[in-house]
C-alpha cells in the first residue's frame, strides 16, 4: 500500500537546523508524504525559510499561528490539517534516516500494528553522534505507558483510522505535550517497537541544573492533572512512578554505541 503519511512538525525559532530536518524528509525512500509545519510565531527567519521550501514542493505546508501558544497548540494545528492515513512526528531540529518511513511502514503493515516507535540515537548541535542509542520495550500497553514515556517523539507513527484525531490540552504549552498524545493513542492501540535505528535526536545545549529537574517534575504532575484529568493524589503517584522508571530507563534503555 502506498498510503499518505502526514508528518507533524511544530516550529519555533528553528532556523538553524530546519534545512537539515526538512532535507531528511525530502530524502525519504518512501515519497508519499505531506509535511505539515506549524510555526508558533517565530522571531527568526524560520517562517520565510519554510515558505521557500513550500513554494518548491507542494507536499510541504506551512501554517502560522496567530499568537504564540507553545508546542501543544502547534502540534494540534498540524494534526487537524493532516490528510494522511498514517501520522508521523518530527521536531524541527531532529533528523530521520532516509529509510525511516519505508522501514517503519513495512513493519506496521506486515504485522497489522496501528502504533509504533523505533530505536534512535543522540547527535550534537553539529550533527555528530554522541555515542548513545535509545531503545524501548518491545510492547507498550496502557499500564507501561503511564509509568514512563519510553517513546522518542521523532520515532512515533500511528494509524489515524484506528487512533483517530488526537488533540491535547493546549494549557500544557511546551510541557510534555508529546507524551500527552501517546497517553491518548495507547488507549486505542498498543505501541510496538521496531529495533532499528532510524532517527537522530539532537541534544541541545541546555542546563542540567536542579531547576530543570524540578520543572520536569512539575510538568509531569500538570500532565496528569490537566492532560489526563486525574485528581491530585493520583497525579502525584504517577509523578513518583515516573521518576522511578526514569532511573530504570537510563539503566536499561539507553545504550552506548558499539
């Protein structure tokens, strides 16, 4: 089957890496795709750059938000505009290997899967490998998904006919909004892992301070309270469980490249 794949990409001030990211979509061996980029009121040259690509290739479509609303609102917009049977995700600084769509689609279609993820590796701001590869459990059902977000956003694909149109609470802003999508998707279909490294996640220069860790804890609590509508006690429980399984992920699911 040569079904259309809708690639969902939010963008905010991603000019530095956009050409490499878009180029990795253009280079796909599977060519029946549409790239839906929602620009969240960037202040750099992002929108103009995307517009140049869209003028050259009608499969690339730009949507510009009226006001800055964060990645949750930008992803929601692209998802509403998507026409494909299959939905895939790529952030504006990450990169796909050329065979990513072809290999993942074959994996899903041959096995009848509606939701999947793949292995991916870390690269730096100069696109150099950092020697880390991230894997996932072979099957992720609802209980496992609520324990921890094992999925790399850049590796996720699902069948829109099975999962339906997903939208997350836009109050989440930039906080774990991709995880909010997977929590909704897994209620419709289990996620299956393809053990091939088909994507590259760019590690940006960010602080590893206590403040960032505290913010992540708060974001997970808000995800459960706002995104899932859980009460404060259940939200706190899942936040503690998430911390525990975060340690386990580093031990069992982040590998050194051999």
